[in-house]
C-alpha cells in the first residue's frame, strides 16, 4: 500500500514496535519476504524494501502474458457454468471496489478474479508458478491501478475477458488477457521509469505465440 517504498531500510526494532511482535517473528517474516522478492539484504546496513527494476518488471509482465494467457484459454475450455458464475461475481466485486476507491480493496478484488481463473483452469503447475510471483505482481499491480486513469480501463478489459470466455472462444479470451497485461504494463513501467533513471529505455513487451488448442493429448 506504499507505506514503505522501494529502497526503504527495514529496521527490526521499528518493525517490532509497529507490528507488536518479537524480533524472531520479524526476522522470519523478512526472510519469507526475501524469498518472494520483496525484501533484499543488499549490504551490511541490513534489509530494505526490494527495488524492482524496469528490466525485472518487463520480465514479470512477459511471463504474465504467457502464463495468464494460457490460464484464460484453459479456463475457457474447461470451466463449468458454476466457475463462470463465480468469475462474473468476482468481476462485479472488482467493479464495486473501484467505485469505493480503496487501493487495497481494489488489489484484493483483482486477485479474487484471478483466483477464480486459476482454480478453473485445471492446470495446477501454471497456477503455482503465478502464485509464486504473486507478491511482485501485486506490487506492480498497485503501481498501475493507483493511477486514476487506469482503474476504469482495467475493469473494462477484465469484462472483455469474461465476454470472450462466455462465448467459448479460447483465442479471443487469450487475446483479451494479453491485451489486459500489456496495458497494465504500459502504465506500471512508465511509473517505474519516473521513479528511476529517466534515460532508461522501456523495452517492448513480447507477446507469446498462441496455440489454437493449448491442451495436451487432445
């Protein structure tokens, strides 16, 4: 929620006082966050909030294009009517959270939408890979949806994904998913560029080649 910014030092004593927990708990939490790429022990000064570089962000968005595009395709091919109703409900929750305007609520609602897709896709390995990236994805997502001009567009793009899924067209669903990720990437990368070296060039996000039939053995 941007209370701590990339590069901020994380002092154990301050964290203990703020959270009301022991130093052991803080150290365990910091090591866990390090494994998720959110905290780094860069030097002798101790841990700090990890800095996600433009190159890191591009890598993550390219991987999202591949994995989320596949997840959406598989969901289109495998989802039950109950799964689709759950996705429509998650979309509406996101729409309502956008109206209320709380950033954390918006982030949670977007994650709820993707949780439905992950569960309904039937590919647990792809779902696990995305969940392992979840902490960094959430940070990048926060940088994009925190921009007012992005919020309405994001929900509209998710609506296009749902429409394509309901039509039973996996290729259209894949395209809607990739478009959504690329549009989010554009906003987030521009934000990161403004906070880092202005001379750094933002590379184009590579779009994966899509297979008409992504399922194996059919």
